[in-house]
C-alpha cells in the first residue's frame, strides 16, 4: 500500500511539473512590422533588434516585416493591439487612443539631431504617453523616428515672403495646416499616395517630408529646391502588445528590453548620417539647397506663437511637452 501511495505521489509531482517544463520549452514568436523600406534607419533598427535578441541564447523566433509587408501604418497599429503581430512602428496616428500624445509633434521645438536624441532616449519621455497603454493594451517600448521634416518646392524659398506664394501638400492633420498657415503659406491636406502626381501636374508647388522620404519616393524628380527647416520631428513609437510582453518570463523580458534598447540607440547613431546622405543625393541630382540664416530660422519660430496657443487650447499636454523639450537643450 505504501509503495502504491509513493508511486501516486511521484506521478502527481511529475504532472505538476509539466506546465513549468512546457513554459521553459516555449518558443516566443515575434512578428515585428514597420512601414519604411529596408534601407531606412527605422528598418535597420528592426534588424538590430533581431540580431541582439538572437544573441541572447533564449528561444525567440523573430520575423521582420518592414516596407509595409504586414500592412500600412494604421493596419499594423491595429494588428499589434490584437496580438496578431507583437511589435509595430507607428507615428502620432496613435493619438486616436490617447489624444494628448498629439502634442509631441511640437513645431520648431527641437534644435537638431542631438537635441532630439536627448529628448527621445530619456526615461522621462515615456510619461508623455499618458494613458496610451491603459486605453490600447499596447506598450510604447521605444522612440525612433521618421526624421526631421523639411520643405521641398518647385521654386526657391529664401525668406518669409516666399511662403506667401507657396501652395504645399501637408498630411491630413490640423496641426500641419496651422503651422504652414502661420508661416503665410497655403497648405493643402491630401493623402501621400496622391503627392507625386500632384507635384508632377503642379496641383501643388511642393510638400514637407524628411529628406529620406523625399529621396526614397523620388520627389526630387519633380521638384527643384530644398529648404532645411527642421520644423517638426515626427517620432516613431515602437509598440509592443502588452499581453505578449507580460506573458514572458522575467529572463525573456530582460533580454527583450536589452535588445530593444540597443536597437533604439542604433537608430539614433545612424539616422543623422542617413539624413545628410539623403540630402546630398538630391543635391547631386540637381536640387538646389538652402540652409536658412539664423534670422530666417528665428522668424519661422516666432511665427509659431498662434500655433502654440492653439495647441495649448486643444491639448492639455502641450505646455508640459514644450517645457520638457526645452529642458533637454
């Protein structure tokens, strides 16, 4: 009888140990989706994440889907909420789940790449995601970027007076309309898919985008002039499904976080050089480039007062975010 009880006890212990053994043996599969082409710094940061996670020796299997292979920005944002994919890139489109995030595209608030890096790699930046995780079921695990937005046009813009005759495409975003109205220009919201044809047929005189986007999309073929304004830095939020992340053992979370940190730092290492190389490429193709004078820069920033007032009225987060940016100078 004692022998039988001992055998039953051993069986029970064996069964009890199964979930732990199975958890240890589980492969954590990650689909990581972005929307830029494979050579964009944000896509290279995705590769860095995979490379670093592969070094961990833990049982991760990472599949990268840059270049909108899993869908456009809005689609992959929704897919990560459902845990269909586990990591996704998204810009300020995420403000649909937390409107206060919209103020992070603060115009003329960052002095350049070094300033932007201090802002978006700081620990403090995460508090400006407010209730995004609570509202969406998704963590923001890092900030990289589309880059600083610049002006490309069909005629030179050398001073403030040139904005008065400038009709440009802007995204479907009220903030961008306000920014360019305050500069004296004539913003025309339209989808990016219509931009190349609209430039070619002169429906608009120009547009604003990061240099890397201008290069990749071939806008330099139908535009002649470039102006460095750095008017807005458009961040990319690295979104991670909360249920997926919370379900990993602690050692897996630690490896994940380490790989994510390395990939974010890598983005900020390579993005400034890519920005300059994209600009030089378009200059070599015949585009004229203007580096604005300090006076011109100051005039553009001074023109933003009504925009800041509008932002403060529409986003309670706006004054705090502006102060945060200033604190990182």
